[in-house]
C-alpha cells in the first residue's frame, strides 16, 4: 500500500477530509506532529509528501525549527520526482524550495469561502484538468506567494491572491487554499477575533455552507487524482 508522509504544522491543522479521501483511495497516511516536537525523517522513504498549513512563513526557523528539515524533505521529493502536495504554508514552502518568492502580510487577507478561477494552463494538469472554471475553497491567510518558481505551471488564481495553485515539475503541487477544510472549519473560528478584523462570522459561515456542496465535490476529485499519482494507479 502506498504511504504518504504528512507534516502537520499546528495542532488544529490535520489532514481533515482531504486525508480521508486519500485513505479511501488506498493511501496510508503517516502524520508527523512536527509542531509538537515529533521528529521528521532525514530522508522520506515514503511514496510522497503532504505538507499542511500553519501560521508561519516557510523559513520561520526560529519559531518553527522543524521547517528546515521539512524544506529538505520537500526538496528531496521534488528532486527525485516523488509526489508532493503543499497546502497554504505547505504550498508556500514548495514555492520557496523551488526558487519562488513568499512574502509575509502581503496584499489583502483572504478569510472564508473564496472564489477561485481555473487558468488555461490547468487544462493539461493531472490534478486540475477539467475542473469547473469557477470554484470556491476555504482560505485563511495573510502571507502569499509573490513569484512562482521558474518553469512552474500557474493553475488557479483569485481576485486578491494571484498564485492560488501551481505545479513544479510533473508531480509537485502547491495551493494557497484549504481543500481539507469545509464549512465546519469556518464555524470553528473565534467570532470575537473575526469581528475585531471587521468580519461577520455569521455571514462567513453562511457563505461557506452554501458553497460547500459544489466545492467538496471538486476537492474530493482532486484528492482522488493525487492518490492515483501517489499509488501509480
């Protein structure tokens, strides 16, 4: 059975439904709780790597010392052509490792269910081809990729953040959004903190609930396709 190394960067940021969909397709997840001090392998003996989100920049090694070995694992996976999927911080880390740029607190934040647009380059992509031209995903970020790695395929964009999804080489993908999170994640956010930022938690939850059925179907399909890449099926 194919095994995927999963790097978790904070306590509330597990693989969620994306992980469930991968498991349903025959992928075993080895989740490393790096934020809690669990050690990462020096070299991944897995069939692929999944790096999840977290409230850090990709090189925030003082606050998150496990990011340095995570970067090494991702770089090694890319070099040997192993499948990689990076979500939010994980996508930013892939961009940085491959020669792109990431900036903290760049542009306008995106919070809640966010409209995304498929780009023409996605038509030939193993994961994103044939998806709806417009779809939504949950977002919660203030940092962003500001330049893609050389030669990367630019797959999705949004109004506030251009680099929402990209591919490095043939089998490494990074996304800014959270395909593992649905409306329940939005409902779990601290209402007081949202209001302090000028956001309406009730409206954020309502929008996420309305968008979820269509979005869930899309990200389930992307997970199925990534599982096929990992398993070689």
